[in-house]
């Protein structure tokens, strides 16, 4: 039998197995995991959990975590990685809020696919599921934001990442329009993603807030963690 190796990721005292077909940790995953604040006893929903990095660490911090993904391999990986690290996570398969209909949470969080994808360039493989955020990058984010209020407890929080070129002001306005009090809780500068160079003209055309240099190839991108808090 061929030995194809095993991809392992160790962080914060936990060890994760990253199976084929599930995206390995990227800069955005590490940013999201480092800055997300979770309290013991909180009921947490992560939409698009991948191999379970944030979900497992939230469970280890004492949260009760439901972790969803559209990829069966990701749901299986979350289950395995929770077991490997001795924590309980409830992994569920499905799109957006479909796996948690009628349920409410103290924290809904997501580092969703958000790379703007030129028309006709979308695919249906696992890497596309992890990266592609529709033509303007907001396709999944918009659904996560729009559905949050109905799935949050009073004073509950929604937290999600965005690339700066999607628009800081646009993100805050979308959160406000969804009935949540918006704020930027963290930001960092990351290397410009390789896939972004392939789509640079398309991304520049969407960059209404001027986050990217107008002519030179960008070397970096700002990443933001946006939070919205339910007002009642
Ligand atoms: C950028 S990856 C992030 C994975 C992980 N949360 C992390 O930070 O490393 C996005 C994840 O969302 C999943 N996904 C894509 N579309 C989804 C949807 N409509 N509903 C739920 N999950 C989705 C992908 O399969 C992928 O695992």
C-alpha cells in the first residue's frame, strides 16, 4: 500500500490531523483562532469549521460547540480532531444555518470562503468550497450575517473575518443593517494570498474603499475580525 503521509498541525497544546480534501490552516485560520474570544459555558456555532481548529480550541476553552461544514470530509475531520484532543464538539453537515434550524447561540463565528471569484471561474471541488466567495466575495458572508439575529441569544455575538479589500465600512454597515452593533475587534497584515494574484483585476474592480495599492502588485492584505452584538 502506498504511504502518502499524514499532515499534522500542532498549536496551543493541541494536535490536529488535516485530511486530504480539507483545507490546511492558512493565515486567516490562525488570525481567526488567535483573536476569537470564547468564554466557558458559552454555546458557540462555527459555520465552515474545516478540520476543526477553532471549534476544538473553543471547546477546550469550555464552550459547547456546534461546528458545521458543507464537506463531509471536514465534518469527519472535526469529529476526529475533537476525539484526538479529548473535547466534545457537535459536528454537523450542511449549508449555512440549515443544520441549526431553530437553535440559538451566544456566539456565531465564521472564517468563511470570501475570495471574489470572476464569473464562470467557480468550481465545485473542496478547495473552491474553502476559498470561493461568489463574484463579489460576500456570497456566504451575506448569508451568515443575515441569518445571525435569528440564531443569537440576547446580547449574543456574531464574529467573522474579512479581507480588507471587501470593505471595512461595507462590513460594518451590513452588520448594522442586520440589527447588530458592529465593531472591528482585531486586524492584522497578512501576505497577499496567492489565489488573489490570479484574480487581481477582478478584485481591484471591487475594491471600492481603496484597500489595495492602485497600480503596484499588492504584497500584503489587511485581515479584519468583525463583531456584531445583538442589542437585546
Ligand atoms: C476558509 S475555510 C475555513 C476553515 C476553518 N474555519 C479555518 O479557519 O481554517 C472555509 C470553510 O467553509 C466551508 N464552507 C464553504 N461553504 C460553506 C457553506 N455554505 N456552509 C458551511 N460551510 C461552508 C468550506 O468547506 C471550508 O471548510
